[in-house]
C-alpha cells in the first residue's frame, strides 16, 4: 500500500523544509491567475507570481533524474514555457484533449477543448513505454467535481505511469482537491501534497479516506 502526506499551507514554505534531490516526480497544476470568486483575471507575469518563486525550489527538490509535469493553459503557455525552461529541459508540450469544448467560449476566441501540459526533465530519464503526446480524457463532471480546476484522475495516472519506478515519490505543490495524490495512490506510488486552502485540504483528506475504505465482501 502506498503512503501519502498532506501539508496544509503555502508550498513555498513547505518546500523550504524539503531536502535537495528528494522527489522523483512533480505533477502540478499551479493557480492560473483567475479569481474564481470574482471572475477577475490577472495580467500575464503578475498572475504567474507564485510560479517564478516555486520553480527554483521545485528544481532544488527534484532528483537529478527527476521528471516534472506542469498543467498550463493556452493563455499562459507562452509565459510559463519560458519560465519553465530556465530550470528544466522541455521534452514535450502534451495536449490534454477534453473530448469536447469546455463551454468557455467568447465570440472573439475559439472554444477551449484542450489544455497544454509542460513535461520536463532535470537530467536524463527514460519513459516506461511509448506514449502519445495527446491524451484524451473527459474532465470530472457532476458529483465527482469538487474543485473548479480539478483534473481527471485517469489523466494524472497516465502521467505518473509514464515515468514510474519502484519506490518513487510524487509531489504536488498546488494540490487543489488532491487529484495527483489520488492518482499516485491508485498507481501504488507514495505522494506528498501541499495546499493553501483549508477547505480543499479537507476535500483531499476525504478523497484519500474514501480510497482507503475496505471493499465490501462479495456475497
Ligand atoms: C489549479 S488548482 C489545482 C487543482 C488540482 N489539480 C485538482 O485536480 O484539484 C491550484 C491550487 O493551488 C492552491 N494554491 C495557490 N497558491 C498556493 C500556494 N502558495 N501553496 C499551496 N497551494 C496553493 C489553490 O488553493 C488551488 O487549490
């Protein structure tokens, strides 16, 4: 059985307490710069404030053969890809194809059906098999959706599986509802998450507790 640890707080402080080269894989979905209470968006650069601070720490804690996946969006991709490449070798920009557009549409832009994912390495690492750079997966809907930017567990499972190794540790600094931790658990991998918002931390604890419930005995 795999282990998971959640730190309730600012990932910048959490990472300060983590050792150099202590994490194998980072899967994360940083805040996109949208205030979901007001709908307000920040300027590129301004909204990326936390990412430039997090990137050097992510580099420090990642093992020399570690891998990193960062969810992005078509609006912030240009900015984030540049910042990302200061630290990591950009191997791919993966496409999460949501199978149908998200309903976020305006008369002056195309409807959004995909999200880019930056995949990078610190040094060298081979994938476990051949994987396509387009991953088709429906977003969480209905009662399974507990966070405004929640990612599908199956998508995160594929990312983790692509670089899996026995005994590896996955970290998600911006854990949200804990999708990375759920995916890691299902892949049999240990994980650490940090999340600033106490309500989302409670959701993570509930999701992880539900996974650890013993299965009912078959009749
Ligand atoms: C885009 S969401 C992640 C959603 C996640 N992928 C999921 O499937 O639920 C980003 C999360 O980062 C959290 N966050 C923002 N700044 C943070 C910080 N400095 N440290 C830790 N968490 C932070 C937000 O509260 C938000 O839940």
